[in-house]
C-alpha cells in the first residue's frame, strides 16, 4: 500500500534542495548526534553488563545459589531429613551439606586467618563451576582417603613437630601423609606455599587436654590452588574434604548447613522463599543475590547513573532536531500555506513534521544500534582492548548487552526524538495561509 502523503512530503523535505544546503547539513548533524548517543549508550551499558556478568560468574563459581543455615549458627543435626525436604522444593536441582569455620593457616613464613570449608568434592563440582577455576591440582584430590591420625604415634607430638617445621621420625612411629587442602591463589602467595607443600590449620576453638584447653592443630598438604578472580575469595578461602572437616572440628556427623543449586540462578530468590515457607525455624535460606546485595546494588546504581548521563547525549541530539525542524518550518512556510489552502488539516501538517523528526530519529537509532553492536561484537571477538589483570581481574574489556537493554536504549532514543518534534510541528500547524500568501 502507498504511504500516506504526510510521510512522502516529510521524506521530500528531508532531501533539501541546493539552496537549502545548510538545512541538509543540520539534518545530517542531527542524525549523527542520535547515532553517537545511541552507540555510546550501547557500548557503555554493554561493557558494564560484561563486568557484572563476569563478577556474577566468579561469585557463583565459588558459592552455591542458596545456603540454608540455622538462625543460632549451631550445627545441623537432622541432616538427612533437611536434605530430603530441600530436594522436594520446586526449582531445587541439588542439595548437599557442608562445614564452615574460621581458622588460622600457618606456614614456615606466614600466618593468616581464613574461612575453611568442608565439602564433598564430587557433589560440590555439581553445585558450582569451581572445577574450571582450578589452576593447579584438582578438586577431586580432596577425595583421597584420610589417614588415621595418631596410629602408632603420639598425635600431639606429630602436630607439634609439624608446627615447628621438623619432620617426624620415619618408620613405624612416623606421622601419616597429611590430608589434602585446596587454597586460593592469593592465599598460597601470602603463605608462600605451592603444590605438595604443607600448611598447618589451627582451630581457635581448641581441644581439651589434661593441661587445659589448647588450640587444635593439624598439618595439611596443598593439593590444589584455585583462582576465582575475586581477591576476597582468593585470599581468604580454603577447602578440605567434608569428612576431614567433621573430624577436625569434632562434629561427628553434624554439619554447618546445606548448599543448594537451583535450575535458574535469576529466580534463586523465589526458590529461597519457597524453602523458608516449607522449613520451620530455626532454619533460614539465603540466596546468592541476598548475600551479595550491596555489591550488585552498587553495580545497578552505577549502570542507572551512566544510562541517565549518556541519555543526555541523545537529548543534545534532540535539541538539534528541534532546531532543524524549526528552520524547515521557516523555510517551508509558503508550502505549508499552500497545503492548508488545498485542504490539509492542522493534524496533517503536524504529522508531516513529526514524521520528518521521527525519520531522523529512526535513521540515527538504527545506525547507532548497528554501530554499537559491531563495536560490542569486535570487543568480544578480537579482545583488542587490554586491561591490567592485577587491577581489574580481567585481561580484556568484557561486553554483554541483554536484548532488553537494547530495546530500552532504542525506545528512549525514539521517545526523545518524538518529544523534540512536537514544538516545531505545533508551530507549523499554526501557520495562517492568508497571512503567508498575502506577501507572496
């Protein structure tokens, strides 16, 4: 079907004649302004989305989607019943127990406090993508059978010897091979240890002896080193086998809580609410978004502020559209008067200039979306912008733009363009044919 005459006239007005070259230049400047504004929005929001997506992947790589603990922080006794209840909640894919406590790690050169987590390596690999973060060794090294501590020797003497860095005597009374532990890369650097070397784990809870309560100490062998890319995790996390952790902390078959994996990480909050509705106190389920709320709230605020700032670029282009259409109205007063004398209504005249402004906006938005998408694709494909990894934890600039954000940018640009056309279109509709044609 043919276009309405208002659209055809709008298109003709955009194609300025030779003596209207300035109007043509102003039109191209308006299109370029919209293009640059949309392109800047897409690139900046895509880069910020890439950082957020990378951060989310690092957090979920080392943590489950939901953690279920007791309000009073006491160990979980009815572990099997709790696991059965959790696995029946819609949206839950996997649920496994864990042990966690704060301890001291010591080596020959350094001492530092860390969070020690006892996990089932095989099941933890299904709960998270931690295996991909291993830089040395393997998560499955924690599955090595734990030696029987103290068999044929004095356990306290062995621990004391290990703490002083003196190897116990070989033979029948020799200490068994230490249990395996996995450290973060920054933590291993702080302790100055590598694969196969020993570290000592000291529990501040201590253990009872005839001489009173003393800190509990046990030597572990570094079986792996991981790197999540987050300094807080890489410098303060260590993992051992769940059974070894239960023995070390004298928990018998008790655990600290249960880790849960869900089908959709973005709906983890819904699943957590279902768990809280099903479980009776004192249990509390917290999803990964709730546990990292401050961090992601800051990122969201940053993205919103950047969106508002960059929309100002499109707003400047909208002012260019106002000036361009105003000049067109002044230049086409005679044509407007003739159209009105031929029967064109006020609404039709407004449509002509609204369509003209929207044509500028649509063309600029399309070019901006195309240009921004090409830049984003090139960033993802060729990684030509390098970053200092020790500062940003990334070696290249990331890019991740969701379709919804792309639609939001386009709608915002077209909305500002439409608003910019209203005043010039209203001015054109107010032209009086009699007054204009009287002097022609």
